[in-house]
């Protein structure tokens, strides 16, 4: 289910790819969900889970490793962490 969700979100610009960018967005309360690769380092996973619990954001641990997550995201490198941005409606005047 979540792999299909990631593939669908790739078509929009609502994903934050990478551990540093995801942590920054998580601290700024810009995310609604975080996806972690199955082989994410424990220190990164504990940091993300801590900030996500403070902000009450769901963290989903994927069954695939980070190199396969990079292939799913059509990137030539491995990806450990992905964040789903909040969709903010723009006001029209």
C-alpha cells in the first residue's frame, strides 16, 4: 500500500526526499507522514520517531531497503527517509 502511495505522490511535489530535509521539515511541522526504509540507521530512526511523536505525525517503517526505495523514487542513489508534506490550500482574492 505505501509503495503505491509513494509512487502516486512522486507525481505531485508533496514529498521531501532525504534524511536531513525530512528532519528539518519535521522540526518545522511541515509533514503529515514519514516513511523510513527497512534498513534505516537506528540513530536516525530514533531521532525521526522522537520528533514525529512530539508533532503527532505517523511514521511508517517500510519493508524495502534504502537502495530499493531509491529505485522506487527513480533516483540513482539510495534513500533512507521520505516525508509527505501537508497540502496547504492557497487563498484566492
